């Protein structure tokens, strides 16, 4: 078990980092959401969803930061810690990496073969992703 000072420092880093990212993401997501021309494009729709997933991940980082500072995780049952970690990994990391790969593929297709990109990443296909 880390010392109390180490726990507070690590918790502060996680908490402050999560707050900074949330403050930076919210205006960007509001701009994308309000501009219907941007949201009509497949890449911005995917970026908007990725931003929402990132906000959820940051709320989990905020939870972990506060839990680390207060020592909450040392008093919770081990099953709860495993469950919350598995949920964060699956819904955060796995979804984010697959969606980022799809976004990179989308951008490459639109640059190299725009007609194929329009077919593969039409509005209906992008909603499915």
C-alpha cells in the first residue's frame, strides 16, 4: 500500500488531469453539436462520439483520483474494484481504440478514394459505427 502522501499526489494528478480535459472537451463538443453541417459529415460525427466517450472516461478518472486521495479503494470489496476496472477498460479503452482506428480509416479513404469513402461511411453506416 502506498504512503498517504503518494496517494494524495497520484490522486491529485488524476483529478486535475481529468478536470482539465473535461474543461477543454465541453466547448469543442458543443460547437460540433450545434453546427449541423459539421455533424452531417461522418468524421465529425465520429469525433463527437469519441469526445463523449472521452468525457465518460474522464469522469471515471475523476472517480479514481478522488478514491485514491481518500483511500476509498482500500476499503471497497475486491470484486467491486475488479468490476469497475473491467468496465472502464472495456467501454473506455476498447471502444476508443476501435473507433479511433475507424476514424483513421475514414480519413485515409476520403483522401485516397473519396467515392469509396462516401459509400462506406455514409450517414447510415456512420451511425452504426
